[in-house]
C-alpha cells in the first residue's frame, strides 16, 4: 500500500507542474510579444497548423473510405474555390463540410 504522505506529495508535485505549465504563457506574454522570432511564428504557425490538420484529416478519411478519396477531394476543391471567389472563411467551411457529409452519406454515390 502507498504511504499517505508519499501520495499527497506526488499529487502536490503533479498539481504544481500542471499549474506552472498553464501559467507560463501568461507570465512570459510580455517577453514573447516583443521578440522578433515569436512575431514571425505568430504569422506563420497558424497557417502551417491548419495545413497539417487538413492533410492529416484527408489522408485518414480517404483511407477509411472504401470508394476512394473523391468526397474529400471534392470538399477541399469546394472550400478552395469558395474561399478564392468569396473570401468568406465561414461560408467556405460550412459549404465544404456540408458537401463532404452529403457525399460520404449519399446512398446514390458509389
């Protein structure tokens, strides 16, 4: 059986590390906002993360689809075309998602 003081010490250490990791960005915010490398990351990273998430999702969904990657490719093409034409991210995402769900769940498509 675990000693009570050991268990409480372990819980306190875990709580301290968790709190520290969550508080660190707030404590370092002033330094990070002025640092040139952080400003460059702030401009580049959101787009890079979205592209990585998109590629990961497309590859995973296309592998699971026995009919091939056509629904995924059509939805991405729809989002790209709408974004290029209208420049409305919410509209592009909503219509692309609706097309994807329609194509994946349609009983009439192979």
